[in-house]
């Protein structure tokens, strides 16, 4: 077995997810958070329409999950000052902090497996 402690590593990862990322109820939630966070990290603005065009799921599923994440305060919608019909999406500061800790855990676990 390439990773002699594979399941110990996966268990630590999953324990963190259950404790700190309860808002990620599906892979689609995770995909949406990743795409919004990546755009934010790259200093680019992303709209709901751009998420729909990525075909991460059906438009209705993306819209429904995005609404859930917004209501929970994970995603923040900001009005587009140049086009009142659209809005930009970002992750809340609290969400970014939790995800930074998650990233740190993933890095430490990957180093542990080497």
C-alpha cells in the first residue's frame, strides 16, 4: 500500500470537514465554493451566470445551492454598480478563514503521507 496510513489521513480530513465545514452538504456546494473562492483569489469577479455556464450542475440546482450558501452567510452577493441586473459573488471573510485552515490541514496531511 503506497500510503500505509491512508485511512488515518482520510479520517482526520473528514473529521475536520464534519466539525468545521457543515455548510458543504454536497459536491456541488464544494464546487461552487471553490469556483467563487478561486475567482476571488485571482482578483476576478464572478457572477451567478458565469457559474451556470461552468455546467457544474443544472441551472436550477446551482441556483438552489447558491441561495442556500448565501442564506447561510458563506457566499456574499454584491451588486454590480455598472449593471443593476447582475451581482458579483464572493466568499465571506469567516468562510475564507475556515477554508484557509482546511487548506493548511490538507497540506499537513499530504506531507504526513510522504
